C-alpha cells in the first residue's frame, strides 16, 4: 500500500455539544459548530468531512448538503461528503441535483455516501412505510446509478413516478459524482455496492475491527468475479483525541454512555458499563486517547484490513464540550494523521487482497 494515498476523514451527525457553562447548545449553534470544526479540519490537513442525516432531537443536521454548502464557501481543499444520505426516504433526482450543486459550489469536492440510515424516523416523516424498506432502497439506488451518467434517463418502478427521457440538471464539471455506499455489515449490501460500481464505506462502531475482514474479502471476490476493479475501501469508527489517554476517556465517556443508553433502550440493549467501555477502547473500535494512542490503533486497523480511508466519528460523545471537540479535531489532523503515516511507513501493510 502506498501510504501517501491513504485518506483520513472526520464524520459527524451534528451532535449537540455543551457550551463552556455546561449547557447543551441549540440546534442552530450545533450546526454552526459543525461548520467551525470543518474549517479547522481543512486548516490542519484532514482530507474529508462527512455529515450524516438524522431527524432526532440530539442531532442538528437533517440536511447534510445544506451544511456542506456552507462549509464549501469557507474552506479550500477538504472534500465534502454525506455520511450517510438516507436514499430510501429521499428522491434520487433531488439528491443528485443537490450534490451536483454542492459540487459546483466547492469546485468538485462533493461526495455522496448513500445508505439506509441507522434510524427510521425519516420514513414516516416523509410519508414512506417501513414495509417497503427493502424495495425503496433497491429501486432508488438503481435510479441514482443511472442518473450518475448525466444523460437522459428512462426509468420505471413502484416507489416514485416513472421518468421518460428525463434530463437532470445541473451537470457536474467532472461528469460524475464520487459515490459510496455506507454498509453496516450485511453481505448483501457489499454485493450491491460492487454491482453498481460504487465505493464501499464500512461502518465499524463496535467490536474488534478484525472481524470485518470477511466483508472486505467478499468485496474483492465479487469484483474479481465481475472482472471489475475494486477501489480502496473506507471505514468509519467513533473516536476522540485529547492530551492524555485518561483525559480523553473521562471527557468522552459520559456523553457516549448517555447516547449509547438512549439508543440501547429503543433496541433492547442493557445499559453500558464502564468496564465494557474500557474494553472497547482497549480492544475494540473506539479510538479514544492521546494522539499517540489513537495513531497506533488506527495504524493497526489499516494494516489488518488494508483499507484506503479511515474516518473518525469525532462527535460520537455528543455532549462533550464544543471546545474539547475542536481540540480533538485539531489533534487528529495535526498529530494523529502524520503519526499514522509514520507508523505505516515504518512497518508497511501486508496487502491481503481485501481491498485492492
């Protein structure tokens, strides 16, 4: 693997941080905080920021491309992605138009990461039934795939009106939007991603990253079977960087536990115990600690899975302070990323064929 080609990003859902008085900020303040974090990320050399779509009170971003458009006007080089766009409850034509517009505003820096989303609030909100969960995504990703050719489209399905020789504007300057699919660990989703020729972004939010190697191997085998070229795979996982390991854990844990338990109550999970959190930091997929600790852990994951992009979900603690979050972004860009590159150069990865 060419270490210089590995990319590093940050991801956020627009989680509402606390201010210096310890109060959770408003949705408007959280959106402005995300813009400030993106501007800092651009300044410290982070390659991409991905903003996820949610429709819940603890998250401020329901329209990632709108926030990304604001970021586009205040940054120079950082690429701008959704993470993810919930295509099932959106319209593929409008998704294409919005991201083509973002691409124009940013000078070609837009990326779309399509997915089903980790929550289902958007379905009733926009008039869709969960009984159509599968067909909605299947039909809409197929239509979106056709739209990417930027030619007149004829399409017919069951989830939206048919299109007959319809041309969609604006066109992009490059002729094609860079498109990924976010996958949470379903083999069928990996195969679908390969079928459409999209890039794979694997969500690894718990457990040892090693256990996801079979999905990367499946991705490679499927490309070989089709005779197509596999693109480098990306992964994203939660993380937080502070001056020391202990400071990072003490700042991160309360907010992380709060969000984890709130979601867990809806999904039948038991409350998070501190020893479980510590074990996940030590052996799992929480990249929490000092710059050196986080860098070593990221480097190991990149070596084991042979991935081409690592995104840190930097706001996963939710209610950590906005000041501490900015500092985490700064440390990630200024210290973690250069150190990961050093570590990988010292001990090159062994290419297993999982992503190349």
